[in-house]
C-alpha cells in the first residue's frame, strides 16, 4: 500500500476517459500515474455504449476532434491486428423527406471537414454500400427511394432519402479500453479500487486525494488530479468547490435476437432522422389518453431512433436505441429502466423497417437492457482541460460520444497535464470556451448539437 501514497498524477475514474488519459500520459513519459475507481474498470457508463463512431459532426471543432480520434484508433487497429474490432460500415441516416428538403442540412455539412458529399440520384447511381474497411469519408446521398430500396430492401418504401456517412462504424468499447489500460499498466501506471471522497489543495494548488479502501481512509499526495468520474464528475469537482456546467440524462438501449432475420447482417448502423408519433390503433389511443401515466406515449417522439446488427455475421442479435429522454437528473449508480421502452422502440423502428412489426406482439426473449447517462454540456461538447485550481483537470461531458472520442480526449488531457503544445481545438473543448466572447453558438436542434 505504501507505494500508492504518492503519485505524479491521480485520475479519478477508470472508464473509457480515465484509461485513455492514463495511456496517453504514460506514452508521453508520465508513468507515475494512479487511477482510482470504486468499481471495476470500464464497468459504468462505458459498459453501456452502443460502440459506434463517426466523423459526421455539425461543427468543425467536433469534426476535427473526432477525425483525430479516428486517426488514432485506425493506427491502433493496424498495430494490434484490430484487437478492438474497428469496422468502417458507416452511419446510414434515413428520412421520409425528399432530398430537396435536406438541402440546408447537406449544404451545412459540405462546409465542414467531414469529407466530400456525393449525390446519387435516379439517373446516376454509382453507389456501392458494401465498401467497408475503405478509406472513404464524407457521405453518399441516396437521393431517390428506388436507390434506397435497391440497396436496403428491408427499409420502408416511404424512405425517400438516405445519407450514408462513411468515416463511421463500430468498435468494441471494452476491448479498446482494456487494450489502453493494459498498455498503460505495462508502462507502470497503477490501478486502485477505492472511493475518492475528497481532494485537498494548498497555496500551490492540488495537494492530495483522499479515498476510502475497504472502509479505511487513505491519502495520496499528488500535484495533478484528473477528474474523469463520468456522471459523478460534478460531485468530484465540488470537493474543490468547482461548479461544472455538466448534467446527466438517462438513455437506454436494448438488444434482442432478430429471429426472423429482418435486419441484414451487413447493414450499417441506421438512424431514422424524422420525428414521429407512435403507431397505436384507435382503442389503444383511447386507453392511453384516459390514463395520465401513459398519455406521454401519444406525444411526438424525436428523430434519432437507431438500429444495427450486433456481433458477427452469424450472430442473431440486433441493438436498438432512442435518446427519447430530455430530462436531466441526479445520476444513480444503478439507474432505473423504463419498462415500456422495448415496446416504444420497436413501434418506432417498425415505422422505417416494417419487418420489425413481427416483434410487436411477441418480443423474442431475453431482452438485454442497457441504461446509462449521457453526461453532457448544453452544447453537447466535452470539457477537457484545466478545472479552475492549479493542477486540477476535468475530462468529462462525453455525452453519447465517449467511446469514439476517448483516444483524442486522452491525448488532449495528457497534453494539458504535460504542458505540451495543444491542438487548435483545445480551448473550445475546455472550460475556457465559457469565458470567450467568440464562444460557439449553442445548438438547439439535434442536428446542430450533433446528438445524431
Ligand atoms: C445508452 C448509451 C449509448 C452510448 N452509445 C455510444 C456510442 O455508440 N458511441 C460512443 O462513442 N459513445 C457512446 N456512449 C457514450 C459513452 O459510453 C460515454 O461517453 C463514456 O463511456 C463515458 O466514459 P467516462 O469514462 O467518462 O464515464 P464512466 O464510464 O461512467 O466512468 C467513470 C468512472 O468513474 C468512477 N467514479 C465516479 N466517481 C468516483 C469516485 N468518487 N471515486 C472513485 N471512482 C469514481 C466510476 O465508478 C466509473 O467507473 C453511450 C452512452 C450511453 C449511456
């Protein structure tokens, strides 16, 4: 235990963020690093991830930050024989709107560092969707329903347009995290199971971190502390009297077995862009309207319902999610799940993939449920950098993108701690953006804030 009583850097949290921070510090030569977590590594929010990545972001700060993270992941995938199953199948955004209604959206993306936009319409169609593992970026726009049907016949004929963002796909969050942690440990980073209960400062800044291990209180002397506590980052910041502009919103996903083979195994991660009302029959509508507890099921639901095949070619599993919740709450270690969520999801998904109606009456068992927090800022950008006390740093608000961002985020926080040169996006991704007169406009729609 004695060897733990001092460390050059202490990291609170061994989620995707904390282990990436440790890895990139160690790679910079800062190896006297101690990660403290009260749970097993990667077992909290980082175990709930849908495990998708994309460079398709609606502002250049995030697009460049994510491009950097994807560059790092691609290099790691190459050097590790793809130990974390990185697969570039793209994100397929589908809508019942004709392509001409997407002009503003596409014009907006065409100005950003996300790659070129290629339109495929009825007259000219050289689109090839199974171009996985390619180095394509930008997006292919399937601008006619017949093209959507040709390549994605499981989709409703109401789908008019599809936007296939190419520098996107899936990774295993657990495998990536375990790889980074193991490599960091080889470079002598240490991991300790304990509950951080206080952070002490003196006239020079951070002085020590107090934690409880098996009921016994310990103190670690350190001059650098990284708060990577996920949903609990605001609580940990409060130990230093720092208030963070961060809140948590519970989101859920489910996985079921696609026993009728509705979703082709090679399908990309597919997102329904449109808002919708769920499809109830007249009697169901009356019943729901008369019950205060369930009236909300008649409200309009947001765009963003997503679905993908999960596992390899022979796996029967599909994963579905929908960030329908907009209400911030105090995070719990074991969040409650909404019992009716699987039914809501399948009803919504059947709107654009009619074959899923088969599961509405009889849901294949078991239904695997995931519930975790999008811990975020109102503009849906992370906070990575100094935390207001000398030697204190924050690495949080990774919202629904912490798996894909972890490498660039770890690299960035390591540069802040080491006092090295920072990338051009560093200030806008740190708390400094709230001081800046030129700080970014905060988006209100899902497309503006990149939640989709
Ligand atoms: C439903 C869902 C789907 C998602 N899908 C995707 C996706 O497709 N792609 C993507 O990129 N991202 C996705 N995400 C987001 C991603 O999972 C998160 O952004 C990421 O896991 C956050 O990692 P973290 O390390 O910040 O937090 P966490 O994983 O929560 O880690 C924080 C750690 O801090 C520890 N801790 C907290 N307080 C203390 C304390 N006082 N003492 C000791 N330890 C403490 C906790 O035990 C925990 O292990 C999704 C998230 C959810 C909820």
